[in-house]
């Protein structure tokens, strides 16, 4: 999971950095990875991060399915970074004219697309490790399952539903109306014994 988080984090950072620079006649403009890919690079990193958060509530089979989806996201990140698709020429010309009147410019790439591709490789490796190790993970959602100790409470609540007046009787006697019926009976016996003893005194 740590490798997936690191890959997503590096992907976010690399996608926001300049991937392309256009310069000419003293003017220079930069295009981030998000600009060059139309937001695809940031979207893939976001998918990876959301997948890591989703892992916390899934069981083994769900984690393996999610691992396959994260592997696809990692491959997408690698391809997006390695292809280094250049921004549209009209978009570059428009951006250059914002700072200069020249129509002549040179477009050059930076190392950030490769950093983004490396982040995708981390995500891919992390997804493969997740797919292999998912069956051995403990299911965190099990802590939300109902335990066997709730059976007595459920029985007591069912009895109260059948006889609502019993709840008031238990409250008047100082007993918990949702407690185990055997416990309530024991409390009632103790209360009666105490009452009988006080009468004898």
C-alpha cells in the first residue's frame, strides 16, 4: 500500500510540473503535465489515491479486483509519461502570444514526464504486490460485524417489542430493559429478596 501511495503522490507532483517549454525571441512559456494531457495525468493519480483509500473497506476478492484496476491505472501513467504528448500547436501559439508577438518558437521537453512514468511503474508494482498478498490480509470490515454477545440484547429487544409495558416496569424497578432476560430475572430476584428482608426487619 505504501508503494501505491508514493506512486500517487509522485504522480500528483510530476503532473503539476512543466513537461514542455516553448521559447522564442526572448519569450518563454511552460506547459504542465496537466496542460499537455488535458488533465489525464492528474486523473490517473487521483484514481490511484482513491483506490488506496478503498482498500481499507474491501475484503480479499474485492482487493484483488481493485488491484487489477490499479495496475491498469499504473500502466496508463507509464504510457502517458513515456509518450510525452506535446501540447496542441494552436494552444502553444496562443500562450506565446500572451507574452510576445512572435510566431517563431521552439518546443522542448523536460524530465518530468519520465518522473511521472516512474511513478506509474511504482503504482504497477504496488498493484501486483497487492494482488498477490490480498488473500493474506486481515479484513478490517470484520470489526463492524455483529458479535455473538449481541444475541441476548436482541432477544431482550424482541421481548420489549412484544410487551412495551415491560420496559416501564423494568425502569421503575431500576433494571436495564435491554439487558439479558436472565440478568433481569436475577436482578428481580435480588430486589425481591431485599424487599422481603426489609419487611421481616
